C-alpha cells in the first residue's frame, strides 16, 4: 500500500513540475509553454513525451526498490 502511494505521488510530482513553468519557475514545463506560445506542435509533443517518460522512470524506480 505504501509503495503504491509513493508511486502515485512521484508521478504526480513530475507532472506538477511541468505546470511550474506557467508561474515562471521554469524547468521541463518551459519547453511545453514555449512550444505552445510559438505554435510548434512538435516541441509540445516532445515535451509531453519527456514528462511522461520521466514519470514512468520514477515509477519503475520506486516499483523496483
């Protein structure tokens, strides 16, 4: 049970870091917002893919541990 909660929390935190770019913190979400502002769908897709891969890696690391 505890491991499942940690996995959900880790994936949620990775996703929320991307939202931080909206308030000016920067990070991985900056790639997404700049692509959206410039109408570069490829950049938006790559940033979403990078966020998903990072969340998956964090999930797998916790699951293995």
